[in-house]
C-alpha cells in the first residue's frame, strides 16, 4: 500500500483448543473481525500471538490465510522473527509470496546476534527476501536485544526497506522520543506497544500508531481516531474506561484472560493457549472481566 502506515495495527491472538491444536476456523473469523473493527492494520504472529510456539508450517499457512481473509481492507504485517537469520529469511520470503504489506521482526531471541554488523546483515537479508517494508521490533532483553536509538535510525538510513520501528524498550515513552528526536527522514514512523496503555502521551510524543494485542481493537481505533481529530478529552474519557479492563487483565494469566475476552465477544471458541496446561480464570477473575466489558460494551462496533 502506497500510503504510510498509521494508526492501530492490532495483533491477532492465535486461537488454540484445549489440546493445543491451532483452530483455523477461529483464526479466519478473528482476522475478518479485526478487519471490520475499524483497526488500521493487522499484525501476526508476534509476542502477543505466542509466536515462539507456532510451527513453521503453521506460520506459513496463517500468513496466507490472513492476507486472503483481510483481502486488502487494511494492511497485513507478518512477523518473521525466528531463532536464526536463515529461519527468519525463509519466513520473509513466504510473507512476500503471500502478498503481505510489510514484515516485522526483532533480532533472533535465543542466542543473540553478537555485533552490530550481524544485526545490520540480518535486517538487510530480511528486506531482500521479502521485498516489503520492514518494521524493526525493539524491546528489552531477555527476548529482545534493546537496540540503541541511534543504531535503529542508522538501520533505516542504510537499508531503504527498513522504514518503521516498534519501540518497546523501557521506559517506552522516552525510548520513542529518543528515536524521534533524531528526526531522520529515513524513519517513516515509530509504533508503540504495551497494549496502548500510554497511547495518549505517546501520541503527544509523535508516534505513528500502536500495536496492541487484539482484545478491543474497535475501542483502540476509536481512541486513535479521536486523537487524530483533535478531540483529546473525548479520547481520554474512552481511554480511562479501557484502563479498567487493562488493569483487570494484568492480574490474570494474560494469554488466557485476553482470549476469554474474545470468547465473550464471540470471536473465538476457546480461551486456551499452547503449552499452558489447565490455567484457568476463577470466579473473581470472570466477574472483573464482565464488569470491565460492561463499561466498554456501549462503544463496541463489531
């Protein structure tokens, strides 16, 4: 897509049944639901999608399905990070063939790339393999590599297809401002993460959007749109209602609780994660979720 990426690019939750089998019917329904929600883009699979637990064939099948189901209604960004450059390059090639609009990747997470030269070579290889815009996902160790702001900007300046950043280093707002203060035209935009917890202040800092887990993409998109319209106080009021849900989710098994919201919204059929066993929400958890969702329900659009 020719226009720059901007807005809420929500991350698909990967649906599994109680045995850990990926439920493709639910996956397709979730992709369509997200495309109709008002969100400005779709992302899969990254951390919120349990991507280290998804097999290579599943990742290829999922990226093809996501592109087909969305059918160009919004941009589709495919996560291609892997434990090695070779694995990530193979996924990037598949994303290009599938018709994705962009790819996103952090450097390999198990055994880290030891030098800046290796990181630069990694992103150059991904760009060449996919032939698509590349979003650098930058978060703290142990999973991420915590790349310095100056180095991320340098990657964008050296590799034309490396154009965006998802900045998640702590403190996230200050890390975003460090990149944006360098004012490089090679950086087309900086996305934030953390479920849009600090979206309003990050908007003030100049982010081009946020990549939250797909729980309330319609609410997140409305908050973003209000900010774009200059209606900051309206955006803050809606954001304050969403904080009730965010706080409830933080004290629960996160993947199970997020998926429970999607079950309650009729999007997926079960709240299970892969490798999590019988982790369950109790009656207190469910009551808190019901209360938080009752505050947001008048604003749901899908």
